[in-house]
C-alpha cells in the first residue's frame, strides 16, 4: 500500500506554539469529568535538552501505561529515551493531575522495529513515516510508582468483525494540551489484520490515545491511535496486536 503517513507525536522546542489540527472537522469536545474511565488517560511527556516529546497514554494496570512506541523513541539516535526522561501524568486538568510517575522499564512487542521518519518535513510537528512503521507501534511503560487511586481502563478482548463500528477517541492534543478532549461517534471505516482505519479526529500529541468501543458494560479500550494516512483516515493499532505484551509486563 503506497501512502503518505504521519505519526502524531509532537517534537516541540521550548518556545514553540501548539500546531493546528491535521485531520478532522473539529468534532472533539472537552471531557469535564475525570472519573473512570477518563482519569486513567494522561499525558506522555519526554523531557530532553531544549525539546520535549508529547503524546497521550492510558493506565491499563495501576503501574502500566499503554502508548505508541514511537513516543518513547529518540528519532535521532533511533533508540529509547532514558527512562528517567519519560513521564506519565494521569488526569491532567490545567496545572493539576491525578497521578505522576516516571518509567521503570519498557516492553515492546516481539519483532518491533522502529522505522522512524523517512524524510525531514518543514513542519516539525509531523513525522513522515511509512505505513510499515505503524505495525505493532505500541509500548507498555511499567511505572516506578503504582497509581492506586486511579481505576485502569478495561480492555476489549472481543474480536471485531464489522467495519462500521462506533468509536470514542480521547487524547491530550497539542492544541488543548491541558484538558482531555474526546470525539464520540466516530467510526471504524476499514481494517486489516494489523491496523484500523478510522474517521476519528487526529491531532499532534494524540499518538497513543485510547480508542474505545461502547459495550453493554461500558467503554472498553479496543485500540490506540498512532497516526494518519494523508487526509483520509486516522490509524489505530487494535488490542489483538499488543495484548500478548501485557502478559509479560514486569521489569527484569
């Protein structure tokens, strides 16, 4: 499949302003409450010399966060950032948050390969990547601290058969970094064995953000957002592609 694809991690210099949205009609709304499941969603911030990497992540256990793998990879060195530079802040609202921890260790899927940007773009907020870079683009971050006061997200383990499923996507995007926003009623447009293609709004720093399916029991985490293809669809990695990593989430 030939396409122009972009990951949604944001690489921001300290003085830069938030970028505009890159996909969607602005159908997001601010999620005011931080009760379950919303409090389990948070910012992934990777601090570094003069730059930060910004993404979104979610607690799936009291000490485990799921996000996009490219969010914790140094695109220049092509290796993971130092663990003490990787921060998770759950339930951010303005200058406050429900919980914070740095990373203790990282768990990538078997055979994960960081492809990285294929070219240097004038817009530093977008990374031009190949479709192959999205495959298994997930990482589990085991935290140094247990966030016991926050209920982790429930995982959706049912196999998705239909392509016209109603979804909910939530994130801390760069243009509204200090409030949680969500789009309700976007759809799974198509899917293959490895990836979902949706019409959910996608913005810089929403990489790693949860994609939910509404079940009778409530919202269930079914995929994580990882990028966009052109201006046609956002791309998510379904749970089937990373649930095996969750079983081996303890640090050495």
